[in-house]
């Protein structure tokens, strides 16, 4: 009985205890309509549906996020098992039933059960928070952090729990976990919670920044690769100096470049990194280095993506970074222009501060300094049409209240947008922009704004290099014919583009450039009847080099454009304001490019009666510069013809003025003379060599040396080596260093024969000996005699070929490499019983000039070296002994102390220079610029004339 009784108790307990798998974990009752969701957990349908209807999206038991919130069909297998079990245990329901149906309804209500579940969650989170604060076991604290993070992400943390988490002890506990934990998942969870709490309450950030070591810990974790920590660093609001001292640039760039897999934080790490990177860029030297690093790390594309960010702060930060990169390396603007989405930036314009608005304007204005005009205009059109509000109206509103230093950039950008269509008779945007530019340019009390206005006007010409540098100056030099070539537009790489496509593209760019330039020049000069010329003229008198340069280029450009624009009656205004400045610059400047630009400016008025009259009144001063530029540009020649009434050969055009006369007769004849840089070197018949410095109209003796014992017949210079070679009747050739004010003898070559008419190269020397033939001397080796059957009078050496003028009037060509001798002119021994000696040979522009007596009717013959034929002659009665040739003139010197000047173009005698004595012009030379002629005479004098 006893045994039977125990068995009965056990049996009763067994029958009155249901299997736990038959009970819903939410309602704690046996399933009626069980459903098994994707996590494998089973719930009562009504209970789990209520759970989901409350906005939950996770499994109540596992906490896993549900991918599908649609409930599946009933779990009939489980339902049948429960039905079978209930048939075997009919008393179970009766034993467990409640007395009242209403009470039963309360217990099985999903609402009440979920409320109980919420209580259970709250208890779990509270317990986790307690462990964060007080647990001395690191693993417990780490688990607690993960638990709180999980509930936070599930949005299961109510306001009360949030308030608990915001308490300083909890924040300090989280920091302790950061300091001690090495688990990456825990560290990320901790950073996540601190960041989210910081966004909830600024007091959290104050708690963190109160302790210096806590900040250092978070910075160290960030630099070690925990990129989420950057959000906290951003929230700390540290100063620029402090951020720069932390050396965060490299780590920030890593975050910027890293592709985000999915952000769960209120502010993404990349957003924080971009904002911080902009902050530390600043305007310092460190910022410049960081911008270079951004470019080197190829992070531009990642930053361009931030232009479309949700946060306006991130967009503006991206603008600042990109602008700084352009300022460091202008070539990067090309990629930015290709890939930047500007619409979000334009949409943010009215939402940001004034400083940020100007930064946007600066970025946009720099972005359209591309070397592709068609692309520039496309971007400008996108900007004009891209904002939610009118971009031009927004710019106008900003311009009306902008600080003075910012006004020129804003006004210039507004003008560019305004002329995208053909300029109209009136435009409020254009009028306001022009008024601002004129006001800034004319106000010398604000030089920064004045320079900015001048440079803005210059850049409006519209052509830029690949780095965004304005090319107005170089384009104008090219138009003068002075520049060797400006930077041309480069096409994008495109394998499908053939040569024809490239040519069409270049022509399209040139047309677009010309059209833009025409429209912009029209807008600038037509405003208020050419009022712009007044402040430009004022800028030409400025002491600031940058202001003068920009005003000079702009004034030259706009004056030049008046020739292609419709006649608006403003040429007189431009002439009155600018012509005297152009003439003054042309006369006084030593910069050859400035002289060329001034020439272009003067040329704008040379065909205007009043302009021609003014230029003619200053013709003597203008002439020197025109002659100097004539070799570089046809424009100078054209103006020369206009000023001289079309007569190129007039004596006034090529007038010479005596510069100096020095008597060296105590040293005998001046046998040879050379010009090197600003020094003249003379060789005399007593063996003396003198070195003179040229200073305007004065000649100063620097050195006198008598290393040779007999007359110095020849002086030759190799400019590239700065060496002088002297040949003498004492049978030596001496080599001199020209590196300083004085010359030094560095080598002596004993050539065993008198030296006449020495010519040299780096490897050999050639000279005429006492008898027949030519001596060819290789430096340091034996000499050899060539052409021994001819008596040679003069030599000229050009690129390894020796030209010989002989006593029998023949002219020979000797190939020194092979020793081959050929004739340019065969000649004859005597003409009318007298020798017809070739006294001088000169080579210029592939033409050979030979001078001899006039017995055959032509004293000077000019030979074409392409076919050895005579192409011109000069007839003179002079007994020529020496000759010099320039690009424009031929100088002939001989007996009687006269130097004749002949024009090369028209082959006419222009003038004759008188020495004032009965003597022989023994030698002559020109300076490098060909505007100073120096002669040496048989009575020992050195005399010079300048053009």
C-alpha cells in the first residue's frame, strides 16, 4: 500500500506536469495555435503577432533580427502532439483551470504577457548596467556591454534605462572597459554606446573630456585601427591645434577611403573623419602637408562622395578639403569636375554660415578654371540651373553684404554665370558685379581687394593651364608673335578618338574660347562707356607688383580686343587712360615680355589719328625698343613701317649715336676686337690685350696685360666655355678664362708660325700662316697645312666647315673632317692688272657675305649656301677691310675712317658713320643684342655707336 501510494503520487505528479516544449514562452500556456519562426523558436500565434505589432523586429528569445515578419502556417505536427498528450491526460486542464473565465483571459492575453516580457528585458538590462558599473570581473563587464548594445540596437531601451546609462558612473565604467579590454567586438560596442549616449546628452562628452587620459585612450584606440572611435573624437570638439598635435591625418584618411559595410551609428565614422580632416586642414603649413597627403593617398574620389552626404556639415567639410587640394595641386580639379555632384552643395548654400557660403563660391569658381572651355561652360550651366533656389539670386544677395576682400571673387563668378547667354542690354546681376569690381579695383585703401579684383578681371579672359593658372599673359604674347607657344587644350584619353576627332575637338575648343573671350570683353569694356579703363590705369602706377602685373595684362587684353569688338565709341577713352602708360612701360622696362605686351597695347591705337600722333611724338624713344623686338615679332616691324610712313630704310629708323671713343695709340694699332657680355676685349700691335667694361656711354679699363711679345692679330671666343683665344705674330695661341672681371691665361700653344685670322672650336684652331695655305691645329697635337697652293686672306668657321677667302678672289669650302676642298667661287688671279682679294667673310642665316674690291662691280656678294649661288650684291666705292652683319644691317669698314651701313632687306645704303680721322677701320664687332657696333682703327682708337 505504501509502495502503491508512492507510485500513485509520482504518477499524479507526472500526469499533472506538461512537457515544456508544449508551452509558449510568452504566454506560459500550452499552445493552441503554435507557429515556428525563422529562428527556430515556437510561439502562440496571437502572442507573437502582438509582439510584432508593437514595432519589434527581433525574436523575443534569441534577440536575432527577423528578416521576415510575416508569420508562417500553424505547426500542425506540434499541435497534433499536444492533442494526443491531452487525450492521455484528460484531468490536466481541469486541475490547472482557474475558477473564473475572466481571470483566465487575463493570464492568456498577449498584451499582459508582452508587458511581462518587457519587465524581464528591463531587469536584464538593469543587471547588465550594474555589471558595467560594479563588476570586478572583466568578462562579466564585457558581456554586459554586449548585452546593452544588443538591446539598444533592438530599440528595447526605454527612457528610464537611457537615463541610467547617462549617469557618470556608467560612463566611467564604459571607459574602464575601453582601457582594459582587448576584445575588438567589446571595444566597438563600448565606443558605439558612448557615441550614441553622447548624442543623447552633451554631459556624456563633458564627463569623457574631463579626464585627459580618457581622451588619450580613445585617440590611441582610433590610431590603432578602431575607426568607430573617430565619432567620439569628433564629438569632443577639440581645438584645431590640439587635433594637429594628435597627428590624426593618416588615420582619418584611412577611414575616409574605407568602404562602409553598413553603419549602425547616428553619425558614420567616415562623416566624422571628413569633418575632422577639414578642421585640421586650416590654413597652416601643416594643413598644406595634409592636403598633399590627401592627393598622394588618392582620397579625392572618397571625399567627392561626401558632397552628397545627408549631413550638411559633412558636405561643407568636403568642399573645404577639395578646395585646399586644388590650391595645392590645381591639376586635381579636372577629376573633381568630371565626378563631382554639385546639386547637394547648391541646395545647402542658403542653410550655411557666411564663411561657409564663401568657401562654396571659392570652390565653384576654382572648379571652372579648366583648360577645356566647353566643359567649363557646361559646369557653369549646371551650377546656374542646379540649385533649388536661383543660384544667381543667391550669389547676388551674398555679394550685397559680403566683406570687401571676398567681393571680387563673388562678382567675377556671377559675371561668368551671367554671360552664358549672349549679353543683353541690361542685367541686374552684371551691373551689380561690374560696380563691385570697379569699386574694389579703384580703392587703393584696400590693396588686398584691389589685387584680387585685378586678378579676377585678368582670369575672366577664360583660358587656363591644366593646373588652373590663367593664361591671359601667354596668349597675348603669342598674339604678339613673341611667345614660343602656349599650353593647348588637352583631350581626354579616348582610344576611339582618331586624329580627325582630335583636330575637330581642338578647333571646337578654340572657337569656344574665342566666343567666350569676345562676350566677356564686351561686358567689361561696355560697362558705363569704358569706365573700367580708369582704375586699370591707376593700377599701372601701383607700387604692388601683383597689382601692376594683373592690371597691365588686363589693360593690354581689353585694348587689343577693341579691334575685334563692335565700335562702341570707347576707343578714345581707352587711349586717354592707357596709351601713355603703354609707351612709358615700353621705353623703360628691361623685361622683354613686358616690352612685347606694351607693344601690343600701343598697336591698338596706332591706326587711330590721335594715337598715331602721340606715338610719333615719342618716336625717338620708341625706336630702340621696336628695333630690339623686330627680330622676335613682325608686329614691331609693322609698327616701324607705320611710324616711318612705310619707309623701312629711312636714316631715322636706323640712326646710330656715338657712345664712346678711346685713344689707345700708345699701344699701336687696334688689330682685333671682341665683345663678351658687357665687356670689350681689344688686341693691339704691341702685344697688349685690354679688357674694358661697358657702362652706357663710358668705357672703363678693367685690365691691361702683355703676355704676347708681338701684335695680337686675332681674338676668338667660345661663349659656352667662357674662354678667349688670342693669336699673335709671336707664333703662339693663348687661352684665357673669362669667368670674372679680369682674364687669366690658362694655356699657351706654340704653333711655330705667325697667326693671322684665328678661328676656333672646342677641338681645333685654324689660322692663316705667314705664307700660303691654312694651318689646322688640334689642341695639344701637331698642326697640318691645308690648301698649300692658295694664299688665304680671311677665314670663317661654321659647324666643322672652314670658309676661305683668297687673294685670287676665290672662295673655298673645306670639310675639316675629311680635308676635302671645294669651291664656292673659283675666282681669278688679277682683274685689270690688280689683285681682287677677298678681305672679309661673314656667315649669317645660311648666307655667306664676302667683301672685296669693287673692280668687278660688286664690293659685297651674298651667297646662298644651299646652292653656292650669288643672291644679292652691294655696290660701294669703299676699299673694304672688315665687315659685320646683323639680322637687319650690314656694316662695312675700310680705308678713310668710314663705316657704311646697308639694309639687308632692301640692299640699300642707309647711312655712313664717320670716325673723324684719316685712318683704316681694322676690325669691328657687334654685341649680342646687335645694337652696339665697336670698331678698332689703325691709329689706335676704339670707337662705338649704338642704335
